C-alpha cells in the first residue's frame, strides 16, 4: 500500500505556507524513517505496528470508523524562529481553552516557543510534554483521522495557526460564543503563589490560570487550589523553562507564563 495526501490537507498546507512570511511547507506523507516508526504522516493501512499511537484513539482507529485508511493526516511546516514563536502562542491559546470548538479536530501539535525544548501539546489528553529537537525549526500538526475529509477541520486548523480569535471564528462560522468564565479573586500576575502547607491552601482565579496553563497532566484539575500537585506541576514547568525551581509562582515564573515582564 502507499500513503497519499488528500486534496483538503494539501490545500490547508498551501494556505499555511502563504500565511507566514518565513513558512516553507515541509511535507505531509512521511519518508522511510516515518514509515518505520509510524505516526500521522503514514496512513492507517501502512502502519508497521497496528497498535501505533496514531491509529488507536477513538477518532483515529478504522475500523470501526469508516474514514479513509490510505491517507496521511499531519502537516509539517518549517519556519524561522520568530514565526515558530508566533505559531506557538496561537496554538497554545487554543489548547488552553477547553471551550474552543476548534480543539475537537486536532490531535496534537509539536511547537517551539524559542526557549528550552520544543513541546508537544496533546489536544485529546490535555498533556504537555517534550517534542524532539527537530521541532525547534518546524511545527508538526496532526488532524484526527476522522476528519481528514472534513473541510471544517482544516478551516479550524488554519484559523488556529493563522491567529484568528475565538470570537471571530465563532462569528464567521455561525456559532455562538461560550459564556465567559467567572472571574473571582486575584488576576494572574498580581501576587506570589505557593503551597502554604494547608489545610487552607491559597486559592483564586490566578491559581486556576496557572493550573490550566501547565495542564492537567502535571497540575491535575484546575480547581483554583494551590496544593502539592500544583506545586509539583510548577516545579516541572520551572525546570523545563530553565527557571529557578522553587515551586513558587513569583514574578520570574509569571513573566514566563504570561509572556511579559511582571512586577508587583
């Protein structure tokens, strides 16, 4: 069998290539190395290992799904560091927002923010892990195989990488925006956060913001309570970003999380 690239994914790659000054389309269908290890650059029927990570999730496995078995569903886009960082910011915003409907079409994106290691943002599990070093110069985006023939999926993916706001996307596609979450307590970046040992832990909207940013795999449920699990997640994030690992969200860590200099 031979993996092919469908017209929708090729059109998406072309639009993405033209959307950023330095973007250069790197590929859809994987080479021999991809074929040996599997993944979304390789079709379902060409997977050497039938239990490869790219064909086992509910929106990827076919059968029982009836989506195409002979098509790749990932795009690689090479770009300069400035555009890599811009793409990271855009993808992260969608990954963080559980109410963003564009998320349902994306499996994962490997991106780089210009500091430390490249990251893999998994939209299905909510996990945030390291990506291989080659993703410091190219972004890798995976469409869930279920949607490889769905124009809405590629519209959503392009909306994300092109930086369209959620409000603009919902308005353009005729969807109603979700109600804004309630804002309670301190705003992000206005105080230090730490695990005070309980039993009454620090709480607030700023704690929940940190929990959502780092992700549920490291911080657990975003309940707005700065307990041991959240401290562990903060320490992991600080280590990954080359910050002082003290488990305290102070100005330095806030600056890294918010992408701006924080002073208070």
